[in-house]
């Protein structure tokens, strides 16, 4: 019997040596969260009417606004009157020194809908899709009498995206 006890002890010892030691474990969980908010960016290309002589007929040109808004975000694009003193939404002006040149910005190719800053009245609306969306600005310099003084006429228009 002592022999069989020894064999059992050796056998049990051999099994224990080959097995890894057991360790205690605990677990926990955590959540991962991100909130996407309504957001937009806006970019604008210059509008250049080019070189004009007498302005005896209307001169048209276009520009592009690019809005990038989060998916499903409704937005409105507004254009102010510009930086020339006396310029209004209804009567926009460019200046070359003290001389001014009338022009207008429109939301439609027929150049019938003046572009302004009042949401729901004279702005251009859209809905974001997460990608860049282009909108055309239609510009016109109407016939002007007397002919404007030669010079380079400019103004700066501010584009506002409301969302």
C-alpha cells in the first residue's frame, strides 16, 4: 500500500506541475458615445464681371457658394449689401474711389429674385447631406447712363450660412 500511495502522490504531483495557476478576474463595462451636432461651413468663389466698356447693355456673371452641412441639417444662405457706403440689398454698389457702379445679385438664372439676408424671404435654402453642395450666385450689372468712370470697381460681399 505504501507503494500505491506514492504512485498516487507522484501522479497527482505530475498533474499539478503541468497546470497553470488559476487567477481571479473581475470585469467592468463602459459606453462609447459621440454626439454629432448640426454644423455647416461655407466657401465662396469671387464674382468677376471682367473688363467692360460703356455698359450700354446688361453684363452678367456667376459665382459659386459651397455649403457643407451635416446630414439632414436645414440651412439658409444669405448675401449682404457689400462694403461700399450707400449700398443696400435692393441697390448694391461697387466703388472705384468716389465713383460707384450699380450691380445686383440674384438667386435664379432669370435674375428676378434678389438675394438678401432675411431668412424665409430672400435667402437660398437647402438641406445638408454631409457633402459639399454648390449654389450659383447670378450677378448682373445693368445698363448704366451715363457711362461709369474708368477704374477697377470692387466691393466685398459677406455670405452667411444660417442653420
